[in-house]
C-alpha cells in the first residue's frame, strides 16, 4: 500500500505556515488562530500545551524573553496531511551575550487538519547542545559534562 499523495492544498497550507514563521513578529502572535486549529497541540523541550491561547502565550513569551527572535526554514518534507520542517532559530539573549546572535537548529513535525490548520506541532531540538551550552554558568557545566561523557 502506498502512502497518501500530498495534495496541492496541503503544500499551500505548509507554505503559508512557513511564511508565517519566517516573518513572525510580536503583532502576528494574535493571528496564530489563522494557522492553528482551536484545539491544536504544541510540544517542545520546555512546553506542552493545547489550544490557540496557550500556543500564543509561548510565542508571546519568546518575544518578551529574547532579542530579535526569528526562524529560517531550511528544509521541508510534505506527505499526506503532515510535514517535517528543519529550521534555524536565530536570536540574542537580553541579559547576557547581549547583541550576539545565537542559533538553535531543530525540526518540527506538523500535522494539518482537513482545513489546512495545524492540529499538532512538535518541535525537536537538543536543549543541552543548542541552548544550555550557550548560557554562562550552566554552559560551562554542560560542556564539562559532555567532555566527561565523551572521554
């Protein structure tokens, strides 16, 4: 049995979601409901929430906590009603390394409903390597632990 073919509507919905994330600004957080279903689930290494208001809260907090956060989608695979995106998340910390652009590399698994809205958004990225190692005190500890584990 062959997997279901990707529809043009799904490709268009994924293109819309990518454009939304690559151009996301604080004002756009209010429009997340145009891209996510009312009971959409979102999970990343720090959060697991259900519903548009909770998802809006995660992205609003991102803009409060970080300087100039932005996503650059580097790849996409669409099959049936789901897709897998690879991305770079660029930002600067507000409190330390101020003004120094940081990059987190990760991937997202998205499942779209019949209307082309995201019903599941699961982010995959290594919080230890991609984030903790960049923090002043925690970073030194993480690098030391990694070195010990690899020796």
